[in-house]
C-alpha cells in the first residue's frame, strides 16, 4: 500500500529577485513564502527547502525513536529533537552536505547506552534518513534527561 503526500510550489521571476510560495495538500501550510534571501541569507520569517528537510527529518526520527523505545518496553515520556541541515557551496553549486540530529529524551527504565542504541536504530530506520542516506553525512547526538518541568533551571535554589 503506497501512501502519497503532496505539496505544490510556484516560483515567479529569476532566482535572486523572484519569490515563491508553497502549499501542503493537507492544508497545514498554505501560501508559505520562499525567497533567495530566506534560503541563502537571513530567513526574515520565511523558510527554505533545507529548513523543511530538517523539520521532516526531526519529526520522522522522533516518531521512529518513540516506536523503537515502545517496542523495547520503554516508551518515552518526551523526546526533543533538533535537526540541522547544512547547505554548502561547492564546485558546481550548492549541495546539502550534512544533517545533524540531536535528541534529548525522558525515558524511564533505560540507561544511556540503551537510549543511544535505540536512537541509532531509529536514525538508520526512519524513512527520511533512508532517503538521505548515501547522499550526506547524518550525525547523531543522543542523551537522556531528567524529567523536570520545561523552563525549570537545573540546580536552581529557592522556595
């Protein structure tokens, strides 16, 4: 059974002075602007293909890791993943050269080594990683966190 997802993009003008918009068929994003500056300079509240790839990878990896951990009997309480997609100017033009994944997890019943092994399995098995594999380096930094409320300072003293 094939699952298809669709996005539509329109570009008007040349690369440097033109602009584009895209829509996701789901309706989750509509009329999102893309410009030369948002891709190669400052984002200015707009996005880029590389940012969208990073978002897709962070989300896909998090879902794969949650599944891997649950299958091992240690479902996560929380996973916070950051993906950094690097666009590099090389001979012949620009190229995406690396993706850095960083995940911090709150998971009961697992040690640091077990969490890292599960994260490696998720990195290698998530569909976005598989689509990118062989085309760029995918690095991984995975570690456990203590379960504390967001915004609480570590070691903060007071009432």
